[in-house]
C-alpha cells in the first residue's frame, strides 16, 4: 500500500473515476443512472405513500387505497402536526419541542464527535498500554441494547447529581455514541498514510498539532458520516430525552411519539405521516448539505506536499 | 364556583389548608389521542379551578414506552406529583418500596366507598388498608361490535349472541367478508380470550381461573367449551389481515368484516366515522350471552414528595379527580364510564346505556389486570397469539399450556 | 501501521484525551453490564431487588419457546441482513463514486429512510406488504390475479418481510460509510491501475476493497450492533407476529423488563445476548490487536 501511495502514476487519464464523459448517453451512463434510478424508486415508494397519505383527509384514508393520489389535497394534517396536535393539554404540535431538540442535538453531536474523534486518534496513532482493552469493552458496549442500561444510568446520574438536567442528557448521548464513533474514527485514522504522521513528527508537531493540522482536515468524509450518525440518532432519540430530562426540556420526539403512538384512541394516519416527515426534515437537510464535505483528494495532495 | 366551594370544603374536611397556596403539580399520563386529550383537559380545568396548576406530562404508549419513563423518574429521585397506571397490580412494588403516598384520608373524608360504582376499583388501589390511587374511569372488554351493513349485504339478520355469530360465519364468507376482524397483536388475542371465558363461561369460571388461579379448573372440562369457542374464533378471524385494533374496527365500520371483539374504546372509532349505535352498528355486551363486564380502567397514583405544600396539593388533586363534576366531564369526553354510581349520564348512547345497566345491576367482575401479574399476562398473550395464528396448535395443547401458566401464576 | 512513538511522557496528551473513553468503558459499560448480570440472578420484578433465585431465570429463559424462536429469527435475519447490506451498500457507493450528476440528491434519497422515525415508516411497510391494500392488491389490479405477496402474514416468510424494510432503512448508511471509505482511497491508485490495464471490477475487488478493510470492519460492527439490537422494526411492522414468528431477542428483553415487569428475566435474556457478543468479539479483538501490531 505504501508503495502505491508514494509512487503516483505518471499521467492522468480518463478511467472509471475520471472526468465526466462528454457523451451523456453512453452505455456506461445508462447502466449507472438506470441502476441508481431503479434503486431510488424502491427507496422512494414508501415516501410516496407517506406524502400522499399526509395530504388526504381521514375518510379518504379509510377507503384503503394507499397508492391513490389524494382526490382533495389538504394541508391540514401538516398544520395540525406542526402547530395544533395536542400532547395532553398542550395543543401546539411538534413546534413545542423543536427548540429543545436543537438545544439537545447541537451540543450532544459536537461533544460526542469531539471526544470520539480524539479517542480514535489516540487509539490509532498514540496507543498506550491497555488502550485496546478499554476499546474492546467499548465495542462490546455498542451491542448492549439501550433499554437494559436505563436503570443503571438512572442510578449513575442520580449519584452524580445530574439527573433531570440537560447536561446529564448530553453526557448520556456522548456515552452511547462513543463506541461506534470511536471505532469509526480509529479505523479511519489508522488508514491515513503513515508517512504523513512521521513527517509531522519530524517537523516537531505534537499530539494536538497533528490532530488539528493533519488528521482533521484529511478526514472530512468520516466526520460527515459521524455527523450523520449522531444527528440522526440524537434528533430522533425519544427514550433518553424523556427519561433523563424534565418536561420543560423534552425533545420534539416526545410530541411525535404522542401523536403517532396513542394506543386506545382514533389514529389519524395523515397527521402521523406529516409529523414523521416534519421531524425527519432536520436530519434530511443535514444529509443534503453535508454532501459538500464528501470530498476526495486532500489526502493525495497532502502526501505529495 | 361550585367546584371551588367543593374543593375548599374538601380540603377543610381533611384538615389541610393546602388550597391557600398555588402549587404546580406535574401529572404524567398516556392519554394522548384526540378524545383522550380533551378528557384530560377537563381534569386540568377542574384542578386549576382550585387555584393550583396542572402541569401536563403526556407520554403516549402505555406499556413499553411510558411505564419505564415513569418508573425511572420515580426511582431517579425526580418524581412527578401524580401519574397514571392501569389500576391493578402494576404499581404494587412502587407502593411496597415506599415510593408512593397514601390518599386514604381524602377517600374517607369524602366517603368514596359509598360512591364507587364497583368496590373492586378501590380494592385494587388498596394495600395494607391504605388507599394509594384514584380510579378515574371504567373500561370493559366484553363487547362484540357488529356491522349492520355487512349482515345486510350478506342477507342475514344481525346475530344476537355468540352462537348465532359463529353460525353466521359461512354466510359472511360467501359474501366475501371476514366474519371476525382481529388485529394481530398479542394483547388483542388474549383480550378476546378472556372475553370468551367470562361471557361464555360465566363469572364463576372466570373467577376460578383468573382470580383463584385454579389450574385444575383451567385444565378441566369447564374450560373445554371455551377453547372450542376460541378455536372457532380463530377460524372466523383467519382472513383478517390487519395489525392494529382500530384497523380491525375499521373493517367492521366499512362492512368488510362482520364483527370484532374489543373493549368499549372501539366506540370512539365508530363515532369518528359518524356511525350510529343501533342503526349502523350493533353492540353485544357480554357477547350477548352472559351480561357481565369486567371493570378495567385507569388510575392515578401519587409518588411520595418531599415538598409539604406539594404533598397537600396532591390530596386536593385526588379529591378533584373523584369529584362528580370532573368524573362526568372527563368520561363524557373519553367515552368510558365514570367510577361513581351517583351520576346522571344524559348523553350516553345506546351501547353505553347497556353497559350502565349492567354496572347498575352489579354484574361486575375485576379485570384480569387486577388479578394476574403483568408477567403472567404476558405469558398468556404469547400463548394466545400463537394459538390464534398457528392452526396446527390444537385447543387441547393450548389448554394444557394455559393451565401450566395459571399454575405458575403469582 | 506499526506502533508509533513509545509509551513515555509525551504520550500524556493521548492519555488525557482518552479519559472519557476509559471512564465510559469502565463505569458505564463494564459497570452497567456487571450490574445487569448480578440482577439476573434475582427475581426482580418492577424494581431491582436483591432476592436471589440462582439460575431460575435462566432455566425459565431456555424453557421458553418464544426465546428460542427469537434466537432463530435473529440468526436468519442477521446473516441475510449482513450480506445484503454490505453488497448493496458497496455497489451503491461504487456507483455514486463515478462522478455522477446529482450525487447529493441520490445520496439523500438512499439515506432518508434512516432519518425517519421507524414507528411510522414501519407502518407504511406494513401497508405496502399488506395483501389487501399493498403491492399485492395493485399487481392483482393490473390483471395478475394469482399474484401473491404477503410476507408479513405468512409465519414462514414474515422475517423476510422485515428484512425488506430493514434493508430499506439501513443500506443508506452503509452506502455512506463505504463512500467515505472510497473517498479516502488515493486517486493515484486508480490511475496506476488504469495504467496497468486492470479492469475496474478487478481494481475494486483486489485493490480497493482490501485497502478499505478498516472501513469494512467499522461497517460490520455497525450493522451487527444494529442487528443484535433489532427491535423497532419488528414492533412497528408485525409486533412479533404472526403468532411469535418474528420475535427477536431484544424485543424479548424489553417486553420482559417493561411489559411483563419481570426485570430478572429481562436481565437474564440480555446477559445471554451479552455473552454471545463477547464470545464473538473477543477472538476478533485478539486478532485485531494481537500479533504484529503490538510492540
């Protein structure tokens, strides 16, 4: 592997990963786009059903044709999901928990990624004795169902005096994000060419210097993946948000759960769909814009430099 | 105003001037659907009228969702002021662990024992002679909901009891209908089965099995007809391809299915679909056979708080929850029956009246929630859902396993 | 990838940076697991309590049909889900990596199921797979009267019905991980392969994939952890049915802990899950960390 990286090919040619071919309808393009579009349709089918359902009135939904477009389009379910659906007494829909969710998600995502990336970096590049034992325990932790840890964590937080606080919740998110994220970063950093690391050491860069000046900028795609994982997980988290905080801090998912999860009552499927789509918007936006960071080539450039 | 006076009377009666301070009490519950939320609003209004404030903590989804949250809060040292549980055996341990407070003084001062619709409701809130919860409504399971439309289209009269219903099955199938709609969730299968036990086997059999946990009776001859009925039930329900109970109810509403065995909350679905009891749908309490209802329902428990003022306000809340006005308003919105027998239900529809008549006659048994532990209940659910979906399991095998579960029940 | 600087003073920073990890591993995961194992020997019901019953919970566990069915289901689902997730995820990522137009759009489409709460998307799949108003109904409507597609309603097929939705939900993330891995491969390697006249598929199979070993391991752990914790998907789609045909271990654990209020039984089941994970992971950890990497 080191051989290849240090002996770059002498000339640049168009290959499978070359520049976009000028002919739009080449056989290769038809195959690639054809496959992607067919797969995309499979992925979009449930979304179609959800959107269509969310735009129907309940009498139309009761007729049971899930694929039929709405005869009469109504945006009332969306309005209701966002601003009117009642959670007990509070009839202000999902909007109620939106800012709470932001307040929980932003620090939790930031802290969990910061800590896990440092862990991964230490494990990949600055290994100390016993580090792998802790790491193995951590990985095993990734397989433990959250609910099993519910009561022990209650006890820990109670003893630490953090039960019911936002800080406690952020710590819990950081803890449960740590196994997967640490693994993600450790494995990614360990595939960064060693020459880079050695060169930086020779230049006198230390632990933090190498992290910020080399590892971080070279690993943007993996930071994006970590962000996708954490934003999705924390934004959609319901259990921790409601168990470890107080009602004034409840995230949006509490309202979502209350809208979709009622047991003995009339189910308003259109509002359920609208609420789910609304809740999913924030992660979706993150997915879409974070794509700009899915870049290549920084690593290659850095090696040569 | 009347409410106000009553509250003041209540608090002086029990020698607590708690009403003088305005306290914020957080109440957690899982009443979140449209009608339920409207019902809760009635409680909140009544409590706010005492000068205190109802802080609402609604979390939908009873079993696996809301309960661990409530228990975590209580054991984590950050309890709410009051919380919903199904009355029955679910909160027993919290009481035993000293995490809940009794409200006996309010109940005695206000004579709840005389007003209660079914004594069992208070009994299941009682531990060591102290009352720990306020029952707030009565739900009953023993209802067969029938679609008049389906029977009309099949050209046969609407059945009047279980035997007629079973007999009507083939005709409905010929007309392209599913005779019995049943969601494929375990609690629905187990619920339907306990309805068969009470409605076909009668209260004595029901009591022997679920209350006395007599495994010989459960394994014996008296239960054989019940298991045969269950066998017929699963055959009638074989074409029912839905999960949720309300999807099953919808099959009845649209006339695609003949009937459904479901608790009285199903009525909300009929009402939402503008169906009229008696003309669009027919209800048979006790499956039209044994006119007995089991009284299940919800209850509010009160965690032990360190704050004296809040503790006093908890008693006021208990008093409000049991008051006639709040009971009427709450249950009218929720579609359940009030726990007091001294109320006049002017707006009750045909089906609710039938239910009230049965209650008035005292034809009541305790619900299985109050008789068997959640653990046993889960085991029965697992068995019943297997029985309903696996036609290879014979009624004899199922009965034998049921008897084993009953023998191990605590 | 041999060991970097020796474990001396200047490694202090690494140790400081690892404090949260060490605390999490030891206090939360190790401590919490020990706590769980200890209480699996009690007859804790709603609340943990120290009333010891020895191995009773384990005897009941292994005598329960539902638990055995759960394990079998997990094995079927696990193997298939693992294979399909990896293959589909990698192929999608490779296609996305061909400098295509609208990459952001495609990536978001493949990833969106991951963002939506499964309580409701599971319901949509339940509808789609429902014979009366889902795909079967539509295809029959076109004229294929005998077409049958009702996996959720056939006890033998239901677990595959869950797989349908599981792949739909999970492959987007796998694709993203793979894409990040592919983007981490040096452009020059592709150029070199072209120069040597190696066809693209061979380059992927024999050069790129081996180079992506760390990413594959990460992905493998993420997928497997998801499989072991499989719960929402089942609850939302079948509730474990028909009958108990789609029960899974994690659902058994939660149902025991919170619905049946039998913590001891739930803890015994989760202990068995933990033990299985350890049996699989420890040899892997040994291979991964032992041998040449040490020293």
